C-alpha cells in the first residue's frame, strides 16, 4: 500500500539535483507517492533549473549545490543529472558533497566508474551515519521481487541455473579507456541485467565472456556465489522493436520466467502425463503454472511505468529508511559494489575467465 506525500505526519525535506530525462519522466513525478517535501532544485543551467522548479513545485532553485545545501537545508538529496554515463560520473562527487553536508543521499545509476570509488562512498556513509542509496531500478521491479520470493521458497528447491537477457553493449577488448564509448555504454546500462540477477540470486563469483562477432553484444557464462550456474545474453544488435528483458531461473523440478519485465510465469512441479498417451494438455490444477501480468484498464499505480520499472519504489524505500523506518534491502552501496565488480570484469575484455572477489 502506497502512502501519498500529503498523508504522512512526518515528511522528509528533500532537494533534487539535476534535470535529466530520467528526472523529468521518472523521478520527479514519483515524489507525490513518497513521504517527502520538495524544498529546492538544482541544475547548472539556470533556465532548466527554473523551468523544472516551476513544473514540479520546488519553491527554490539554484545553480550552486553548496548554496542549496546551506540555504535550503534539506534533510536528503535525490540526484539524477545529465552526463551520468560519462567516464567519471558526476553522481559520486555530488553524493559525497551531500553526505558531507549531513544529508541522506540517493542517486540514479551509475553511482561511480570503479569499485574503489564506491567503497570510498561506503566509508563516508558510515562515518557520517546517513542513508545512501542507488536507483538500481531492476532490484525494485515487482516481478523480480516476486521471483526472489519464489526462488527462496522451499517448494522451488535450489536454484540450479538461470539466464538473464538484456541488449547490453560490452567492451570488445580489454584496455579501453574509461572515455571509450563502449565502456561508457556498458557503465550506463549494466545495472539493469546485473541488478536483476543480484536481487534474485545474489552476487556473482565467476564470469567468462564470449563476444559476438558484430553488434557489440556477448554471451557471458556465470557462476553465482551460492552455486547457481548462469548465463547473461547481452543481446545488443537486436531489433529495436524487440522485447528488452527476459529472466528465467530453474529450480528442482520447477522454473520461473519473467518476460518484458511484467509477464511472470511460475512453472510448479508437475507432470504432463505419460508420453504418447496423455489425451489432454490441461494438467491438474494444483500442478498448473501460475501466471501474472498487469491489467492496463484501471488507473492503478501498479500499471504505470514508475512502479512497474521500480523508479518510485526505490525512492519510497529510501525515504522511509532516511526517516528511521526499515533499512534499505535493495539498491545499497554494497549492491553497487557488486555491479561495479562485474563492470570491471567486462572491461578486462572477452575470452577469459574472471574470478570476482567476495566482499
């Protein structure tokens, strides 16, 4: 159940940094569904800052982050800036500045371009005792969170194998500079498939990448720390009209599939009957697959992209944690470290087996 922003007795005073496309389409429109009060907005472009402040009801706007933090005195800051996919994302330095000022901080991905930088932010977060989060949206997909529940149910058995599909471009060779377009593209989008795998199966332990001959895609064989064998199909080069995502986890006599982020099917233990002699495809009801997908007729939150794609749930969870509620379960800085480990492994180039260190 979502509590609208006007309903809570206690609301978190937040400032918003950035006027990116995601900010306009996904994050600022999500604020009415979180226990927050928007007190200020920043962008280095004064015209954009003023326009966004008017559009979304921020009483103040700034072109200087330091002035915003001092004068508007927000308790928390949300960050979604243009240029976040550059070689050195601005997100990390903005988060550090806000944490140092005593604010809780949430940022759109990518958090940073290296594991080392993410670990620095963890140390800073712990030193100042503030909540810090990353909008790894796939970790908040309702479909993937339900898959996590299914996979961890004893009725599913052990998750023995898994596949994740996403049209990610990966570096074609090792040694490319952080500014190279292949590296920047990978850094900007890797969070989606790895976030999906992370929320369902946990951290990776090993990765082997075989690059596609054209198109920038690849297939990566993976081993998860808890033992599941996996494969990532980075399907870059696919049709622009194709579905982007597919996830499947196979258990012991069971499997669960998510297509297009919303169409979830749980194949429970069952039998089609004796081969060659089964007169009907209609299995027993207690063995039949369970399927979910959203209806798109009612004006519900669950059939809007901000909830289907995890944007609003990520901000809501952060706000509640910053207000002293339940601690973050997903989209933590530790999760960001695990994603960036995979990024660094991919940057070593294809054709090699890479062990991903624990912790």
